[in-house]
């Protein structure tokens, strides 16, 4: 028997992985640069401080108050921007992976067509749906047709071959869905820890101001307290958003995985049932 042709999906997945890595390597420094620019030119504008004194003046609005958080603020702000950018990117990628229609509706259509023995119709539905789930199912249906024409294997071997094809196709699709989730998960911890670092730095400055001889400088003291509280607020907010986004994406991926498993099981069972007496 002739050797099976190499699956064309593998180079595509490698290219997709490379593009995603390039996206991540560019996004991180860009977010940091944008955060620094916002901190210096927007939050640090003299109009946000009484008398226009950025260094020693009191903040006149929320922008000036945030600027008083100190140099750690742009770092945490860059983390927040990363969460937003990577979340948008994951929404787009997972949305494309879901396909053009409802995944649940697609699974029900495929199961109905399989029960009716309409393999060609099921394959046509995969072409309409597109996305990762449809790609895996179409690969399984193609293998289904190949096994029907295979005279040298028994039913159990053919069923196992279809199951293996589903697992291989799933293994090609899943990494694309899970890329950059590690960054979002890392930002959960980094956001909190960096916020705590800013809190500690601010409190050290506040106590140093209190420890000076004579009457403490009220402006310096309030500045250090603002630094501590603002960094705490930013750090907690960044971590909270990161946790929510991470859980949303893992839930969506689990739903796609379940859809693949459910439909793949239906394909295997249909093949076994229709060929058990052959």
C-alpha cells in the first residue's frame, strides 16, 4: 500500500505558532512603552497638579493622584495593557476556532447526519462551519471514508485508526488555542506582587518621612502614602482582570474540547455500529 501523504495542517500550525510568538514578543515591549508615555505625558501633565508643580504640588484630579503612585505605576499599567491586548487576541483566535456558527448547533447537525449515515453531508457541514472543531471532525470523517475502503484491517483496527486520527488532529489544534494563556496566567501573580512591591516602597518612604527630625513634610508624607495605596489598587485590579480573563478562555477551550470529544465519539460509534457485522 502506498505511503499516506503528509498532513498539510502541520506547517500551518507551526506558522501560526511562530506568528503568535512574534505577536507576544512585540506586544510586551510596546505595552511597556505605551504605559511609560501615558505616565509621563498624560498623568504627569502639570494641569493635573495645583500650581502646575508636578514634583511638590498636590494632585488636582484622579490623573495626578495616580501619577503620585511613583515609578512602579507604569510597570503595573503595562501589565494591565498586556492583559487587555492578549485578551482581545485570544477572543479573536478562539472565536475563529469556534467557527462561523454555534458549536452546539454544529455538533447536533453532525450527530444527526451521522445517525442518518450521511457522511458526505457531515463533511459538507464541516466546510460551512470552519474552525478548529470542524477541522478535527472533517479529518475524522476523511479517515472514516479511508477505513471503509480499507480491505486489510478488521473493524476494531479501523475504529482504532479513526480514534487515533481524531487525537492527532486535536493535538494539532489545541496548542493554537492555548497560546499566550500562560502570559495571562503569569500576570495574575506578577500584578499582585508588583503592587505589593509598590506598597512596600511607598510605606518605606512614608516612615522615612515621619522619622525625620522636626515636623514631617506633609506633601512628602502624603505622596508616599498615595504611592503605597495606588500601587496596591492597580496591582489588585490587574490580577482580578487577569483571573477573570484566564477563566473565561479556559472555559471556552474546554467547551471546544468537549465538542470535539463528543462528536469524535459519535463518529467512532457510528463506524463501529455500521460495520460490526461486516
